[in-house]
């Protein structure tokens, strides 16, 4: 179950993650959120999806040429 973080908290977390020079792990630990949660917030921000949109990112195993594919499944 989520802890009900506000959109303002999420926006601040994303700003810190993208501008502070700290690793995402450090930012997540400092803010008391999971690394995967912070990564979801950053992905939502970069994709322009907003925080009320739920989505799942899945990564396929590398192809024979070493390229990895990511799939984004969005639910508004």
C-alpha cells in the first residue's frame, strides 16, 4: 500500500533526482522512498504523463545485437 505522497512531494523528489548530482539511490534513501518508486516518478515526469497516471515499464532481455527494448504500458 502507498503512503499517499503528494504531487508536490513527487515533483520535488524528481527535481532533486535530476539536478542534485546525487545518485537516484541516494535521493530515494534520503527521502524515504523506494528506488523503483523514484524511477517511476522520473519516468512519468520525462514522459509528460503526470503522477496520477499509472504505468508499468518492462524491459526485455537484450537482443542478439545487445540492444535492450523497454515497453511502457500506460493506464489513465
